[in-house]
C-alpha cells in the first residue's frame, strides 16, 4: 500500500482544508464527514497532538511548507491553552478562553511532544524551551500524585499515565540536544511497565489498573483490559527494547501481544474491540464491543513491528488481516480520513471524522511509521 500517498492526500489534506483556524490560530477537531466544522471549541489535547503530527510529517515524510505553516498556527496558539500555574486546559473556546480544566496531565505531554518535533523542524529555541517546560510539568504531576485531586480514593495505579510518559520521554530524547536525562526517565517508566504488575500471568492479560503494590484486583475495574492500550504499550516497549538492546523488553512486548490479541480480536466481524474483562465476566463499559479507530491503528503497528523483529508468520498474518479490515471498514473513500466509531457489526455509529478526542494523531502516526518501515527505516521514526 502507498502509505505516504494516503497519509498526504486522504488524511493530512483532510485536516488542512478546513481544520486550521487561519484567523484565531490553533486547530478545530469537530469535523463532520465532509470536513466541515460543526463545533468551534478546541481540544487542547489536539493542539499538541496536531502540532506533533504536522511537525513529524515535515521531519520524516516530506519537507512540505504547508505542514510547517499549519504547525506554526497551532504552536502560536498554545500559550492561550496554558493556565497561569503552568498547567494546561482541556478545552478552550475558539479564541482560547478556558472552558474546562481536568486533573490529569495528558494535555501537557502532548504539548511537549508537539513543541519538541516543532523544534526539530524549525530550530526554534523557544519551542525547545516550551517542550521542556511542558514535560517538567507533566513529570512533576506524574511523580507527585498529591498535586492532582484523585479521581478515585483507592490504592491503585493505572497503566495509561506511565505509558504516555514513556512515549513522551522517548520523543523528548530524540529531539533534545541533551537526551540523557530523558533516556533515564524512559528507562524508569519501562521498568514500571515491565515490573509494576500490569503484565499479569494470573489472568493472562495486560491490565489497565492494579493495586498500588502491583497486585491483581478482582473487581470489574481491576479486570478491565483495553486492548488498544495494551497493544500500544507493546510497541512502545519494543521500541525501547530495540534502542536499548533490551531482550527482556522485547520478550515482554511479544508476550503482551500474544495475551491481548485473543482477548481483543473480534473473530466474527473483524477488528479490535474497545474493552473486555480479563476473566470473561461482563464488561462494564457500555461501548465495550464497539470498534474505535485508534485501537486498530495500535494493533496494526504492534503486529507489523513484531513481524519485523521476530519474523513469525502469525504476526504478518495478523498485521495484514487488521490492515485489510481497517481500510475496508473505517476508511472513507469518498471524503477521506477515517470514521471514528463503528458498532460491533462494523456499521458506523456516527459519520463524524473528528471530535474532542479524535483528530490527526493515531492514524497519521501509524501511516508515517508504516511508510518508514516499508523503506527499512522503522527506527528512524524514534531517533
């Protein structure tokens, strides 16, 4: 498949046509099937994520000035998304006025990777300084949970924060003139994922949360498996294994894929479901059997990467099957981009192409990585 052509013509151009706010700056993500804006509030997650995507495309795919112009529009808007305490908002108005501010620090991690890639694209020293500031805010929240009002008053820890911090540190290390401090932090995150109890032999699954001591908790939330997260974590771990010559990490990533695919794969209709219960009990998330776009992206990456590393045919077969499924059911051949949400039988639950949580990130990241992998340059994406 021509991943580069699809990335540029069907995905990035879809967002460039109408999503960039040429007057006020930033990017809209509430786009309908044809790419028309149906809501002007702006996702702060996607200011950082889109900045990353357009900058990364410029850096590794095509030195196209329109990618850099879009990135600059978003980069210039970021200060409006940042509160006086250094924390970021979750949503803002078109003008950048705050609407919502949430307890978690994912907005900061996405702003960090966006600014880091923009620095690499432009050499703008202020962009590097911003990336470092956003990263330090996120790291301080990650290392000192008392800075955040807890969502649940239980002794538990979650997979998603450590995953995101690992990925953020990897991008910072690749873009920073001083990668050593980010490498050390990435190693600590990797160690937590490998040894923190999330990879559970007891239930043969990668768990979304465990007790603060790393033990399996036999409750609905403790049994929850998010196959998309698990497979995304697997390829994050494989990257660390390759870059650090870490055989333990590579073995763990292989194990996660082999645990997760039977749990997440819908053998009747194809694709990866949203949630499941590690012990086969009823999943509590109402959307548990839906097919969301991003778990397909992460499953495709994980299986392709596993095939490149381990050479086992099952990973090639899973990769090709998932790729065929995703393009047959999510891709909109008429208007470009992907639908975000399908029912269990693969009919679209909505024709929207973007909302507060869906924008140009998971899909273009997958396409960029597959393009480089096809060219024998997989690890160039992370260096």
